[in-house]
C-alpha cells in the first residue's frame, strides 16, 4: 500500500486508535516546516526565500516546486544573470573596449561592484589635475598658464586644445613675435642703420631689454664729456673755452 503522503514526505500518525482516523500528518522531507493533516502536504519550495543571491541582486524562482530546484535566477543591477547560483556582478567600467575615457586619458574605477556604476574617473594624461566622473574629461590645455614667455612679453594661446600644442605666441613690447617659444625681445637700439647718434658719435645701449627702450646714449668722439640720452649729442666745440 503506497504511503498516503507520497514518496517525498514523511507520514506520522499520532493516535493509532481505531476511532482516531484521518489524523495522520504529512511532513515535507525537503522542508519540515511544511506539513498537512489527513493528506499530502504541498511541498513547493520558493528557493528565493533563503536569499541565495548576493547583495544588490534580484532573485526570481519561476517554478516553486521540489521537482524544479536550482531554477532560480540572480540578476545584477548591470544586467548580468545567472541561474541556480549567486551572480558575479562586479563590473570594471574601465575594462570596456574602447575605453570610456579615450586614448589620451587614464581610466580608473574605484568601486567595481555592480551597484556602483557610473563612478569611473577619467584623468587627462597631459594634466592630471583635469578629471571627470562618468565620462571623458575635457583635456583642453591653455599653454599660457605655465608662463612660457619671458618677462615683459604677452602670451596668447589661440587654440586651447591638446591637438594644437606649441601654437602659443610670445609678443615683445617692441613688436617681436615668436610662436611656440619665448621670444628674443632684446633690442639694441644702437644696432639700427643708420646709427641714431650719427657718424661722429659713439652709441651705447646700457640695457637691451625690450621693455627698456629710449635709453641709448650718444657720446661725442671729439669730447667724451658731451653726451645725450635717446638722441644725438650736441658736439659743437667752443675752442675759447
């Protein structure tokens, strides 16, 4: 005679007296908390009740039956799904191909947990102070910030981009301009042709810096005591003196 409970259940009869019928109890072998009196228990099992998935994962048991075990699924926040076991949800966002940052930037993901997405950081290789979270950084570079031009020069960077380096200009106060490097602004006023002093005078420029103009000195060859600044000296000589 087959058991009134079934093969997957344990049958117990607490009172075997002839006048105590229909009091037997069926207990599920898989879960002893599931019982029924006077007939087979319903031993369906919701596998998600034991929380088999990890933190941040969603569990779903499509068929809650002892005949369909290990069919539950664990779904990560990033869409990864596994069946019958906890999913491996770690996601290194920087491992994507191509890189979410770009070739001229460094990508770092401080937290690779699946529930920590959109936290990767992009850092410009050219300037590590330039960063952005969840997307490429703007690595435009103003080359004038590093003060590449000399004293008394004006710097201008027309295109502030890593794709356009060494395009800055340095402009001297005397109008000399160079591109991509500090200008040579020294201006020897005595080098002009013709000489600003004249043939009978000696010209000397004590300071050839571009911001030191109009300081050249003309000295009479006939009398070195006769001098003038920023123009020819008056070399007339009164012989009676």
